[in-house]
């Protein structure tokens, strides 16, 4: 099967690349792209920054170069359901953005996962209060790209999956203001993050260190899951 995976950042693919063979860089007009062999599948991995618009653009560009038979939105997410643990895998049953809903297909896996509605936002959900509101509206996890990929999959008439790994918990409020640092190109401005860090180092530096460690752990869990996933 030919699978197209779309994420925001190449780090989100680090765990999957541990299971892949024959990685080769390709030019698609996106931030980062590789073709790989993943078990019995041919796959194209593409990362193009945060946000639904950038993810959708990456999916369109990839489909022009790669005859995918299914599209997978993947990467990290924030937990909205308190039952979700760090590095836990979420498989969307539906992706919601605004009042629109996009069904997502189930998968077969020997690994544990949590099915549920995934909410796409145009910003980072930074507070426990916002996550609680999203949970009350039926979501189990929140992220920023899946709806853009779902729109592309629907337009192309292709099966759509959304598989994510948790990097922050439902009850957590972030000390760092990542929304202020998010640039129009879908990347976080390092200078803005550092400037904020220098003003409040005691709270913000430990959080950044923890987040880096969590991302490594989530990427590894996501890679293990995707490598054994039945689409």
C-alpha cells in the first residue's frame, strides 16, 4: 500500500524512521520530505510546519508527486481527556474544526490506543481551562493540522487516518507562550521563546526541557505504533 504521512515537524517522524528502510530525500516544495519503505508499504513522509493550511498544502504537493492510496495525519497532540497519558497514542474516529466534522478510519494494532474525536485548532491549546472546554464539547485530544489533511483526503477521494501521540496532559497549563512565538511559516520563533525564557527562567526553562524529552518519547511511541499498524 502507498501511504502518505503528513506531520508538522520532522521530529515527529523520528520514531517512524527507526523502522523504515531506504529513506530518500525528495523535493516537494515543503519543509521536509522523505520516501521510505515501511514493512510492506511504500510511504512518503512530509512535514511543513504547524497549522491546517500548511498541512493541507503539504498533502496537495505530495499527492502531485506520489500516488498515495491513503493519507495519514500524524504527529503530536495535547490530551483533552484526563485518561490519556504521556506518549499515549490517539486514533481519531473523527476530526473536528469549527462546526465541520471529517470521519477518520480505524486501524488494527497490537499496541494500546485511545479512539475518539480529535479537535483541530488554529492555535496551541495552552491552558487546562481551554482543554476542559474542549473535553466538554466531546474531544479527546487537540492538535493543529489534521483538518487540513482531512480536507485534502476528502477532495482526492482517499481513505483518511489521524494517529497522534500525547506530549501534554489535560490538566496542564503551559508556562511558555507558544502562540506568541508561532510564525506565519508554521515554525516557532526561537528568539521569542528565548526572550520569554530569560524573563521567567524558573518556570519556563524546566518546561522546555520536559517538553523536549516528552517529544522524543512520543515520537518513539508513535513510530512503534505506526510500524505495526494495520491500515
